[in-house]
């Protein structure tokens, strides 16, 4: 009996020792993962590459006044680092695409060709246009095929963008480099004394986080990174460690978060104030002075910053409030910081006109005209408890009507919410009036865990009961997993039809 107890005791002691050792190893591993999970390039970037400015896309105007662009989706390689080629995709080149530019009232046609070896699409993010021309997952362009969407620009001046939207593969197609800006102009905005010389005092700033894995981008997600893949370096317009020489007192930056998952809080290295003049879908009613601005994937902002002769100042992304605890924030990129772009002011600067105190009427939909309220509950990979189904219409709206959509993040992770075709107003954030940076025309909004927003949307059509628009989380891994739904616009008294099959163009 004593021998049996001694043997049992030794086994229990050994098992206890093993469990203690395993706990220590696990604890040490968790501590190591936590302490090494944050990324910072603040103060460590040698800005040695001149910022590439995407060229304005060539276009021709046909006899009927239609402006025609050509976009060719291609694969290739791009040398971001000296002597090291990376496999990439791009429009009319190996990475990213040209900046398309059109004016309000113009008819536009885009000749899209897919020279890739797989199907993709081109979505005109933020554009008001017929659903059949939207470029979502129902308008796929087969490998080797072409597509020619056409529409008339009928919205105010804004900084929009274009990117692929294939269901289940959007994240990888965007990460490989298929993206570009689409700038809209109108008379009201052009009459304002704002910086407007493209590439000189009016700079596109397309921000992407990347991680290199040999000749490819690393698309792996961290163990606890439930928002998607996060990179450890920043590309601006496809340029690593970029600088830009500027010769004007005021510089306009058109910021586009083209990352697939990362949320940034932009500001400057000396905490100087800047003026926010525009949000996703157009100019504000008046400038708003800020020192920091959070942008989630696909959100845009137009800011104007004043520089002093001979100085260097860095556009920087600092720690970001994601609405998470310290553990979740660390693994979702909230603690990360990046030096993004260095502005180098000339020794002598051209004087810039003062910013006007008033800008434009943002033409926002009015909640007082809302005729219907809808609720949208965001949880991981689902909206209102359902994953995306290509053959299911989730909402039917009436052309010409205004609705209020209450969007709530019931999840323990960050999300954002993008609606195709419309410019919405944010009436309330968590029951209160929105801060200045959320009072302009929007098409995408960030929601931390527990956040709720009331959006006011006006659906001006055109009606098409069989061609849907999307609403979805624009953290693209979430979207690809099914965090998306679709709606159709119908004439008053009309009903949704059967979604037309789209086998690709």
C-alpha cells in the first residue's frame, strides 16, 4: 500500500510539475506575443523616396459629350524596395491605377478590360449610379473579358475611389494593388479658394499597410487579429518611406484609407492643427479644425495643412481608439504608430489664399423627411444574423424616399459600415450629436464594439427591382466571410424582382 501511494504521489507531483511548466510557458508565450504585437515606425523612417503621384487618367470626349476612360486590370511586378520585385496587380500598370476625374453633369463611360487570369470587378466606391453599373459582385468581369459601365455624374464634388468587389475575394484583390482615386468636380467647389493644383498643392494620399514575404505580400493574420491582416510598413501611392516637396503655404491632402483592415488616426508629428474640409462624399459646410482624425478602411478625408518655409513635418498615424480593452487593442493594431509621409517645404513659399469660413451646402438628406426606420445588427461575418446570399434581397426601398438606418455593433470587435450608391448623414452616434468629423457627407462609418449610429439616407434611384446594391463591413476579411447584404430600389408601389443571373462579362 505504501509503495502504491509513493508511486501515485510521484505521478501527481510530475503531473503538477508539467502543468505548472506548461502554464509558465503559455504565460511567457502570451506575454511575448503581447509585448511584440505592436508595430511602430515613428521616428525610424528615413524618407528617401519621392512620393509618386498617380497620373490623371487619359480620356477622350465623344461627339455626344461622353467622357471615356480605359482601365486594364493587369498582373505584374513592382519594385517597392531596391532590387526586390514584388508580385502585384494594377490598373494600366503593375500597381494601383490612374486618378479618374470628371465633373458633375458629365456622362461617363469606362472601358474595363480584365487581363488577369481570374474574374474580378470594378466598383465605383461612393458613386451614385445605376445598380447594374455599380461594379459589385453581380457585375463580374471574366478573365480576358471586357465591361463598359456608363452613367451620368449627378452628385457634388468629392474624393471617391475604385476597387474590385468579387464576393469572397475582395480582400486579396485589393491587397494586391487594384485601387485608384476618382475625383469629382463641380462649380460650387471649383469657385472656392482652395488648393486645387493636382500633384502640386492638392495631393492624393492613398495609404496602405503591407508586409513583405519575399516576392509577395504577406496576407497572414495574427493569432488574435480578428479584424484582418495587418501590415508592418506603409505605402503611400505605392511608395515606401515617401517625401514630397511642396511650394505653397497651404497643402490639401486627399486622404484615402485603402488598407483592407487597419484603422488609422492621422495627425502631424508636431501636433499642429489642420482643417478638415471634406469627408467621404463631399465638402463640409465649413472647415473644422482638428489635430487628429480616425479613418477606417475605405473612409476618405480632405484636409488642408499650413506649412512654414524650409520646414519638414511628418504626417503620422498614432495610437487609435478601437473601443477595445488593452489586450484586444494591441492585437488589432490600436497601439501601432506609423510615420506616413514627410512634407518638405521650399525655402520660399507661394502665398495661399486664406481658407473660406464657409464652404458649400453639403446637400445632406434630412431626418425630418424620413419615412421608415430599419435596424442593422453587426456581428462577426453576419448582418442581422445572416451571412450574405447572392440570390437574396435583404431590403427593398422606394425611389425618392428618405430612411433612417440604425446600425449597431453588437460584436466584441470593430467593424465599419458602407452603403453603396448613397451619401448618408450621421444623425447620432451613441445617442448624441456626431463630432465635427462625422457631420459631412459620408458613405462609410466606423463602429467600435457597442457603438450605434443613426444614418439618414435618401434613395434617388434609378429604380431597378432586379439589380441590387450592397451594404457591408469594409474590413474586407469580414466582408469576404459574408458580412454583407443587398437592397434594391423600386418605383413607388413596386416590389423587388428576381435577381438577374450575372455570369460575368
